[in-house]
C-alpha cells in the first residue's frame, strides 16, 4: 500500500514528476509541469532512469558503460533543469535511478509523499502517443498511484502557459 500524499500538509509542496528521456515530447511535459508548478507554488521533480544494459562478458566493460550512462544522465538532467528555469524560473529536483522505467517511476512516487502528479506528453507520431505513455497505459493506469496528466502534442508554448 502506498503512503498517503502529503503535498497539502504544512511544510510540503505539491510536486509534478517529469520523466526525462530521449524523446522530443519530454520537453513539452517539462514546459507544462514547470509552468503549472510556478503558478500553483509547487515544485518539479525530473527523473532520469538508466535502464539496464545486456550483461557484458568483458571484465570492467559493464562498469565503464554504467559510468558513461550515469554521466550522460547527469548532463541531460542539467540541460533540462536549465530549461525549467527558462520556462518558469524554478530549480527542479533531479533524480537518477537505475532499473526498468515504469517500475522506477512507481518506486519514486512511493518514496516521495509530495509527488502528486505525473506529467507526460503525447508524441506527434501517427503510431501512437509515445513509448512511455503507451507503457504506463498498458500496465494499468487505472491503478496508478497518482493522477497522470498527458500534454497533447498540438499545444503551443503560449497555449501551455495559458492553461498551466
């Protein structure tokens, strides 16, 4: 059983969780979440999940690959944190986890009682809303521990700012 959300309690802030990855739509999710957090005195958490690689048989290769992946994660989070400052003048919390993406999203939500909303953005492809939206929907979004906001691909920055 997940702990109750505490984002409305004194000393807590409602946090918007944004998953950072290599998809173009994650910037749109960040844009909305940062603006929404700023307009509602909330906060933003950026999560980058380093997914496991296939095991390597060469001694040390796996460690080198892991170190490179973590360094890339830090650099990517720093870039997106700068964008959050541009969008809404706020400094997001940055989290790096290792494991399967959907599982790590749930674990982080369970661990942080202030995360109240997961913000995703739909992709522009005619093949579907995007890999993360599809994965979470397939795993039972009806039983997900917090509400999920999906930002449509068709909204402009001005429209995002107006509704955030």
